[in-house]
C-alpha cells in the first residue's frame, strides 16, 4: 500500500523540478537577452518618451524615474517575472494532472454503467486501475450471484405453485366424490378420506415452505444459548427419523463422546442437524447406513454426517449452501424441498461462530459442522 502512489509521486516531482527549471531558464532569457539585451534600449527610450510627452516630465526627471523604478529594482522585477512565469507553468502542469482525475471519474462511470471490458488508466495510475477493476469484478460477481439467486427463487415459486396445484386438485376431487356419493361403502369412504388427508398434509407442507422463504429473507437470527448435550441430541434425532429410514431399509449409527456439551441455541442447532440428516436420507442409497459422529478436536466440537450415495460434483458442492439451491431440480414434489435447508443451517452455524462444509467423492458425502465449545 505504501508504494501505490510511487509512480504518480515520481512523475509529479519530476514535473515540479522541470517546471521550476523551465521558469528559471525562461525568466533568465527574458531578463538578460530580451529586457537587458534586445529590448533594453527600446524599453528605456519608450519609457522616457512617454514620461516626457504624456506625463510632462523633463528629460532628466524621466531618466531618474526610469532608474528608480527599473534599474535600481532590477532584482525585484526579475523575481516578480519569475513568479508569474512559474505560476503559469505550474497552472499548465496542474491542467495536465487533472487528466488523472478525469480518468478515475470515467472509470467510476463505467462501474455505474456496468459496461463490459476492463477499465484502463495511465501507467502512473496502474494501482488505481487494478483497484477499480477489482471492484468492477466484485460487483459483477455479486450482481451475477444475485441474479442467479433471484432466478432460482423464481423457479422455486413456479415449482411450488405447480406442486401445490397437484395435491389441491386431489383434495377437491376426493371430497367431491365423498359429497356426491353419501351411500358410498364405509371401506371405500375410509380409503378416500385417508388419501385426502395425506394430500392435505402435503399441501400444508408446501404452504409452510412458502412461509419459510419469507422468514428466511426477513428474519434475523436471535440465539437463546444454553448448555446442550450434543451426543444426546443426535441420538434423539436418529430415533425420531427412524420411520423415514425403514421404507428403504436405511440405518443410522451415532458415535458420540459422552457428556459432550456445547453452549448454543437448542432449537436452532436441532434444526441444523435435522436439515443435514434429511438431506442425507434423501440422497443416500437404499440399504445403506448413515454415520453420525461427534467428538472434541482442538477445543471445538466436530459433528459429521456421512452417507453413501451418488457423489456430488464439485461445482454443486460450492452452491449447496446458497439460498433456494436444489441439488436436484428434477426431484419429485414429494421429496423436493424449498432449497433452504442447508442455507438456513449455514446461517445458524455461522451465528454460533462455527463452520459447515461438505465433501463428496467415491459414493460418499460428508457434512461437517464445527462449533466452539463455549
């Protein structure tokens, strides 16, 4: 940073020295060659002539006046002339330096206009050129990311609107059948009622996801911390999710150190682990085991979730914690979520001063959550 202005300061210094030298040479030429040389007699005779004929001085008085004003104060007039010449040269030099300000101004205009192409400045302003292009690239990346997030959000709304229509149509259809056939056999009526209830639950889930989008955009995370036994929390979660594992013959193994505690918000950390676990269940192979572990490492608590499933490409690993990102946009409406689970998990973990990462290779995907002990 100290050398950022090096080239510019060097050029300004050279211009100052050069301007002073030019002023000295120019002043010396004017005073010694022109004033005291070529024009000396002409200037003196003209001054005496004006004094005699216009001011009505005698010849002696005119000569004495010339001597007092000019010959005796030659050094003063040389100094005045030098200063005037120096100021004129400096003004010309400063006019040249304003080019740099104009270049920076045009560069800022390019930032505001979001124009394509690199911003170019004079060689002496290369440091400013780099900074402006850095800002330009950063703004372009942020704009692109915002546009992509907005597009994903719009796509998500379309997905959810379509998904809502499906169970709603079913609910209306089955309720119409029940109303139109009051003498329907009880067994068939019970069957239709059960299907209607299932579709209504699915409809409720999708509507909750709409509310989730709004909460995620507007809500600031406020933590209510307390001592939490992480191992117990993970084991309890595995038990609660057991019904989701049974249909595909999936299993869960929890390996946690005893009395492993962390100071955090119980509900929000439970939400983090639930979101990661749901993701692991959704993308793991049938007849596979999801491994969950919790241990102390370097005064931090490290929780990992490992599932066997199709490896996630690296480019997608970099995006799965973004808002409204769905790992697989083609997942069925029964399993596809709003793309907020992992993004919310990251927000909560970050609020706790921790980190969350994902790795995937050789049919294994691992999510790692690191939390400070206190």
